[in-house]
C-alpha cells in the first residue's frame, strides 16, 4: 500500500512524457466520436492540486459504465501535450472507494494545529460573556464540523480547514495589535476576530471537489448569516446586556465590510 502511495502522482506533479497512476475525481464525462465513427471517452479529472483533461480512445461498454461523474477513479495513463496543455491519455481505469474528502485541497498547516490554536485563543479571553459565546461556537463537536469549511470559494483559503485558518490568522494579527494599543478592548477584539466570518459555515458547502454557495449563502451572504448566528447564540446563552449584544453583533458586520467601520 505504501509503495502504491509513493508511486501515485497528483495532477500538479504531471509532466509531459510521464506514465502515471493517480486517484482522480470525475468532474465531467462526455462520449464523443472519432473520425472513423467509433466512440471515445472525454473526461475532466480533478484532485486537490489541479484539473486535467483526459481521453480514453479505446472505449468499451464496460469502461464507459465505470467512469461516472462524481466518483473517484484509479487511473493509469500517459501524460501528453495537446494544444499547449497537458492531457492524460488513459490506458486503464477502475472505480475506487477512496474518500472524495481526501482529494480536497487542505490547509497548509495541520488541522490539529488549527484546533489547538483556536482553543488557546478562546482560553485567553477573560470576559465571561465573550468566553461563553466563543465556547458555544468552538466546542469540540462544532470544531469537527468547522474544520471542513473552506474560507472562500476562490479568492482565499479555498480548502479544507480554510475558514479556521483564516480566523486564526486574523485573530493572531488582532492579538498583536492589542499588545500595541492597550486601550483596545482586547477581549472584544479577539471575539470579533474569531467570529467575523463564522457565517461562512452556512454560506459555503463542498460538492465533490468544488466549493459552492448554499441557497441561503447566495441570497443572504456570510455577513448577514453571521449576524443571525451570533444573535441567536446570545439569546440561547441568555446574555441580555444591550452593550454586549450590540458589540457582538456589530463585529462580524464591520470586519466583513470595512466601509462600515466608523
């Protein structure tokens, strides 16, 4: 098994002239016709590192039934160049039970480190109300779900663990800022930093290897969703004071929309 993993190449490692064996996700499938009238298989294949067009010239009914959109295949073939772009000419393919999740791009730091960093930052917050709110969102069970959430669709942190990676990065910067400006309400700043994009957990969803918007994410956006989530949590936790309620609910909006900062 280890030898197979060492031989397996990701798309980012493909180079002209290579013979490769890879686990790839079928994003698109199309049956086309060669000049002699016989069918061939045209595929768009993806993993967490890139996308490649692929062709299977000697198509049989069995092979055609194996390749289905939305599934993972064990593919072997030769990497060639066609019209200036790499193309995989498939020699064999078979279905694989390899989890799609494992092909998704992942954060450049271990997910366990992100979890540890979040726990540490929550523990640093001294205000009891702020701390309770953060513990509500970043409990062990909720963190398992948040670890799957990307931080964006394309522009930044578009990978598993992306949201937490972004929240930790922003919070780390805010922590440094608080050390330079002692008059800043440090606890509020850290709570706002950790929660400012929490609405993305309802805005974005994985579909295969693609990141898509949920219906509510498309219509409302992560800022409005974050405000709703924080407001609901405050009600659940019974935090009644107007000052804290307004401070919490304004943090996601102002951090998500810099033009709204007074």
